[in-house]
């Protein structure tokens, strides 16, 4: 075989072998990402965390940044406390959701299933295989996190797609695009798995003088 043809053949073989190896590595990382997320959801019957939330419009402009704390316990119980830019609480006992705005002195009460059924944060309350509700597209390792893209099979979902980033076996980032092409990103800090909560943390009694809207 002429020297040039041999070199071309060798380069082609080497590149093909490298591409196959790289493809296998990516596939292994992608498979690992899905396994990590499912393992986290299987294990985490309750979680607590601090969070930072950023809402961005379709043009990339930040509309609102928020910070607060989250406590969640399956099935259906959670307590989101927004501290900044203004205090607000969203509390669920698994049957009702109270959305309390202390500045407006108003609380909205809604059935849990009606509000959270198609919400992206409902992912944290799931206790079943992800593939039942989502088309899953693994993504490359990035920003020290394992990533997955989840596309809801339910066409009436509140969001088009969700990105999940996992770090050290825990959810670090949730980012989803809603039907108005706005992007919400939530980053968790100090996330604890399976803390024990007092049941009273998932109940809410409106303060005296607060307007109550909805079926209380």
C-alpha cells in the first residue's frame, strides 16, 4: 500500500476508534445522569434547601430574582418561603395549596391537584419512573453537573421543557421554559435529603384580617 494511502487509512482508523470511544463515554455519562436523577427521586422522601430563582423573558432579560427556602415532604406537602424581593409563602398539605402574600394581606386557596398537576416543581413529588411522564434527552456534563432534558408527554403541561442539573447525587439546578417562552431557573444550596419535619409546617391558618380567596 502506498505510504500516503496507508497514512490516510491509519488516520481514518484512529479517528473512527476515537469517535467510537468518545461516543461510548458520552453515552455512559448520559445514562449515568438519568440513573442519578431517578435514584435521587427514589431516595428523597423529603428535602430542605435554600434556593435562588431567576425569571428571564424570551429575549434573555431578567424579570425577577428571588431567594428563599424550601421544605418538601411526599406525598404533596411543601412549604416555599420567598424572602426577597418581597415575602411570600406557598404551602401545601397535599390537599390544598395556600398562596399567602403578606404585603397584600391576601391568601389564595386552591386544590393541590388543580395547581400542581402540570407544574414543573411537581417533579420533586414524583415517586414513579420518569419515562412514564417525560421524553428524556440526556445532555453533556457541564458546569460540574450531570444534565438531563425532560420533555413532558402531557400536551397541557405548564412548561415545554425542563433541564435538570445534578451534583453529588442531588438536584442542583432546575430550569424550565413555560408556554410564554419565559425561562425560570432555580438553584438549590445546602440541600438536605430526608430531614424530619413537624406536620404543622405544612398547614396554614390565615392571620386575622387577611382576605381569603378560594374555597377554604
